[in-house]
């Protein structure tokens, strides 16, 4: 009996949320996650959707946003490290090669 009540509640939530789509994608194509910037863009959209969801309790929102913030920090760190490596590679390419005897 308890399971049937929970399933009924779940059906009601699904029906109620059918008209509410907090995550609006520009295209129906899956996002391209090739760079840290792509990941950050997707995380911004998802974080905004979580924060705008009227059916999620504040504790769940805080947990989800906190987790997403941690993932975003890692992506920012990767982006910064990639830029530093690219800069070092450019400097090494431009450095004059020593004459070897």
C-alpha cells in the first residue's frame, strides 16, 4: 500500500512538472563537452535550472548547487592550467635554440 501511494505521488509530480521545464536548451542536440568552457557553460545552465525549480526543497537545491559549484571550480582550474601550459609551450617554441658543437 505504501509503495502505491509513493508511486501515485511520483505520478502527480511528473504530471505537475510536465508544464514546467526549467532547463531551456537552445538546440535539441546534446551539448558538446570538448573543453572546460563547454563544461562551465553547461554547469551554468544546470545551476540556473536547479535554482529556478519551484518543486525542489531548499536543502536539495543547496546540495545540488554546492556539488555543481565544486565541479565548476575543477573545470575552471583545468581551464587555467590548460592556458598556462599553452603559454609555456609558446614560449618554448619561440625560445632560440642553443648552438650545439
